[in-house]
């Protein structure tokens, strides 16, 4: 008996003459089941009317919109502002092309997360725990907690830089920002929280007037956006590390955990997946346009000035905008920085609370009041308050913490993408929604690139004097190993084609198929290649993380 047949035999769904009644959701929190209550509309749980007219489709999109926008715009946070302004001030618009290359990576990663969320009804961390064991489940949550806490520290650094420029005292300003974030999430109303977040998303448009004030060369911007090139006369190792920083700040591990859990909390089902994909594309468009705008107007502002090539931080950029463009430009940039940092802190903090709630079995939903989900909200408030305190402590090594975040994100991102790929090929989890061949091929190539970039970034931190030749050697060697591994795999598959699994469900059943409760899933059998790969990945992650942490501590102590 196949898995799907067993599920049917146990009475998990019934057939009628007109439609299939969906199986009970596998969601671990009952608050994840019910009406979709979005910022701009509500869809009743029993609403199965066809969306045939333009008005009906737009109304549905407005109700669904939110997760893609928040996760993408939330990633244009304080760290992103720092990285993009550094690229523009030091190298002009020559690195804009990296953003265009990231578009398919962003979409493919988040589209897989969308499918996992709407089909499984279970958060990313819980799926890793149940499908790959306690070690990887614990590892995913622990490293996410550490990385997210450090990331939120960088968000509060961004808030403090904006406050300093505006002349607002840092301590009350940061405490007020913390209170606003915690308060917005703690009302017991998902719709209210999403409205606050989408208001912050609209705040990112503060960058638009700066573009018109600076008026960068549109032709040059368009050329550098589509034609890859390297800054003339720049040190290759420095530029390579900056490119890796752009990748790391645009594609982050927390996005996977947040997007999947937020979609589940919003109660979006497979029926509305196409609307959520539209929401994701809108978010990607805004994040790429915003990043390109920051690089472009920063490049135009500092070109031909003594500050060109001498980036300090985002606060210095605000001062430079005031000096060369005007006070209004500086104020708008500072406000946009604070806005981006707040939405980033909210999204990153929620990804932590969702993950711990999933793994520890806590009630974890924004639909619940604080009294009904104490652990969930305690984790959310606690990680934000702890991060805020770190920023407020005099003498905190904030610069090193920022570097540590970028490096740890680069180290952990390949592993997060590996598990995402494995889960999206798990037929018990996704059934007819599993990846196709092209998706698997593309994601495997992305993982190979991320691993190589992760090695370069880790080596660059451990050995600050690493030269261009060494970096080129890592890039070429990693590319060669990846190419050989790909050829070997294709040859092996040609000789030993995979045996069709009896658990595969015909893709025509997508509209009614959802993952059964986790208790009904059988333990997955990993192939020898997968077990070897996970063992190597485990060893690399442990060694790289230990070496990076030791190096950061040494730098903090002046060693």
C-alpha cells in the first residue's frame, strides 16, 4: 500500500461527487488553521469560489500579499545598507550586476520554501528535526538562534547610526524601537502586525526621492546592471570579499525559516500559491530596485570627492549625502535606515520564535495573545532586548560583531540550502509538489557556488592577508571540483537510473494533496551519497564555525 493510499484508507479525506475534502492539516498549532486574515483583506476558510474576474483576483492578491514583501524588504536591512553603500562609495556602480545574478537565486530558494509551507503546514526547523534527526534539528535551531541574535545586533547598530545622525539620544531611541517591535507583534492580531510591517515596507520608498535629488547617470547604471565587470585598479581579494558580502546580505538563512512559518501562520493553502508567488516577485523587485538605488546614488554622490573609496559606515553616508546633496537627502537616508532596521529586527526575531516554537512544541502564532503563547512571545522579546543591550553597552565590539554576522551567514547558508533541497525532494512531505529536474539541477549549482564563496569568506577572515592569487585558487579549484562532481553524478545516474518510488502521487492531484500529520510519516532512507555528504557538511560547519569564532575573539582581544 502506498503512503497516499494508506492515508486515504485511514479516512484522512473523503471523496464526494463534487469535490475532494482536504485532509486535516499537519499544522502543529491549531491557530494556524482558519480564515486568512491579511492586512488588506480576509478570505474565509470555506471560501472555494473561483477567482475568474480581475476584481476578484486583485481582491484575493491583496488579502494574500505580505509574506514575500516582508521577507524580501526585511532583508534590505542595516547590514544590507552598509554593504550596498560600501560598494557604491568605494567602487561606483561597477558591482550592480551582482544584484541581477541574485534574482533567480532569491526566487528559487523562496519558491521552494513557499511550497513547503503551504503543503506541509509545518515550520522549517520542525521538518529538519523530524526528517533528519535530533542533531540536525538542534543544530539548525541553535545556529539560527546565535546568528539571528547577532543579526538583530546589527539592526540596532543601524538604528543607532540613524539616531545619531538625526541628533536623537541613542538609549531612549533604541529602547523605544524595541518596544515598538515587541508591541506590534504582541497584540494577538496577525492582521494588525502585518499592517505595521507593510507600513514599514512602504517606508522603504523614502529612498526614491534621494535618487531624483542625486540623479545618477541612468545609462551607466543600466550598463553596469546587465554587463558584469570588476572595478578598475581595485584589489581582487577585497572586491571578491565584498561581492560575497552582497550575496550573504541578500540571501540569508533566516529568510527560509521566517517565510515558511509566516506563510503557515497566515494560513495560506496550496490553492493560493500562485498569488503568494506574485507577492514574492513583488518583494524581490522592491529589494533589487532598493539595493540598486542605494549603490547608484551613493556612487554618484561620492564620485570625484575625497570620500570616494573611503567608506566608513552608513552613518558616514548620511553625513556625505548632507554635504554633497543636501540636508533633506541625509535625513531621508537616516529615516530609511531606521525603518529598514526595524522591519529587519522584527522579521529576524520572529524567525527565531517560530523555529523554537516548532521544535519545542510551544504555541507559536501571532493570532494568539501573549497570555496564550507566553514562551513564543518571551523568546521574541528576549532576543530583541538582549541584542539591544549589547549595542548599548559601552565598548562593545560592534564592528567585529558585524563581521561575525556576515561570515557566519556565509558559512551556514550552504547547509540551509542543502536541507531545503532535500526537503523539496521528500515525497512524503511534498508528494506531487516535489522538485522537478531543472529545479534540482539549478539548486545544486547554487549550493556549489555558495560553498565555494563560503570557503573564500572563511579563509579571508582567518587569514586577513590572503592575496588575490589564493582567492583565485580557491575559486578555480572549487569550480573544478564542482564540475567534476557534477559529471560523475550524471554518469552514475546514466548507469544507475533511480527506481521510481511507490509513494509518488500524480501531479494532477496537487490541488487536493497536503502533507499528512508528521506522526504518520515513515523515517526517510538516505542514500549512501546523501549520508556521506551530510557527514562532510557537518564536519565543515563545525570546523569553520569554531575557527571563525576563535578568530573574532582574537581580534576582539587585540591578538
